[in-house]
């Protein structure tokens, strides 16, 4: 059961992709963080915050190792970046 969507102030351009994992069914799940290091996951086209609560107004997809997010008219492509030392 998915929790009710809650309003969250988020700007998709502030998110960065921190990892990609695959669930037991082989479906990709993206791990994301905002500028304040708050975590999100993208699974089955929906963005979730803590306790699996969906974020309204944001959708996305995972294709060829990249994440594509849409929020209204805004779109962004996120890729994994190597950690700078």
C-alpha cells in the first residue's frame, strides 16, 4: 500500500542521482538526493520521499543508466557522476 501523496517543495534541478539499484523483480530504482542531502527514490515512474510517501507533481523514468524527471513543464536528465577527490 502506498501512502497518500503529500505536498513537498522540491525543485527537480536540485536533485542529483546517487545510485541505481534493482529490486527482486529486476526493476531499476534510482536513489536521489537534494541539496540538503535529503533522500528520495524513483520507482515505477513515481518519486518518493521517506516512508514511501509519493511526491506530487514529479514523475520520471530510468533509461540506459540515466534518470529523466518531469515537473510541470520542467524536465531534467540526471546521470551518475564519479565522486571527485
